[in-house]
């Protein structure tokens, strides 16, 4: 793999000292891309997610922009798989950033401007970064739901959401949002959690 100044996701075993590049560019033509960044690893150290604007998987060149990727660290070949997709494997029609993985490695969350990922039937978008949560099985997306929406109306957050945290099982998600139409209708503040 070429070394061309892109940011890369590096995995280091702190006990053995072994170091691996997880998301290196595969060709010199990718050197103009920004690279890969913001890794998140599960509690057992077996599964990893990160964001990248490099075309790392099959068909990725057809979906430019930043996407969320998953790597099974127990596999003999560490192959990034895009997880900012529908359960049927269709790519998101917007960027996906700030991916995190749950402690058990079965749930991934990210923010995305995509309007075609939600399996609950809520389609459309408003151009704002919404929190998406994807359940995985065998490293494949089983379903995706946008969680940054009002419970009663289903309206999407009217401002960007960011900085996601998942609990161990992926059943609870916390995130920052400047949206005024989510949660309790309290006085507007600069950033709600």
C-alpha cells in the first residue's frame, strides 16, 4: 500500500507490540483523499469501526464521500466493510461520520446526512446530521434506525447531532444535538444531550 500522507487507522497490540495499518490506501490514486480516522473498538478488542473517505470496499467508488466501516479483527484478512448502508447493502446517499461501536461489538452508531438508511419507514431528510444506529450480525447490517427524531411527531432533528456514545449492548445511545425539536420542550439551549 502506498504511503502518501493520508490519515490511517492503526491498530497496535500494547502487549506484543505488533502494529497493523487497518485502512491504508490501496493505490496511489487515493492519495488525494483525506484518509481514515476516528476509530472505535469493542470491549473485547475484536471489532473496530472508523470513518473514511477512501473507497475501501466493493463498489465504494460509486458512493463518494465519508462512510462508516467495520473490521473483524479476528479474521485472518482485515478487510474494511462499509456499514453506513441499508440492511440490503445499498449505500447511504449522504456522508456518514463519527462511527462508534458498542462494547459487545453488535451495534454501530454514526451521524449521517443520508435519507435512505432508516428501516422503520421514515424516509427523507433535511440535510442535517442525524444519528443512525445499525445492528450487526456477522459483520453485516441487519437494520438501521434514525434515533435523532422527535418521539411524538417523528420529525428529524432540526440541527446537527454529534458525539455519540453507546452502552455495552447498544440499546442506549447518547449524543449531542443543537436541535430544538427533540426531547422535552424546555427552553432552547446551545447544545442538548
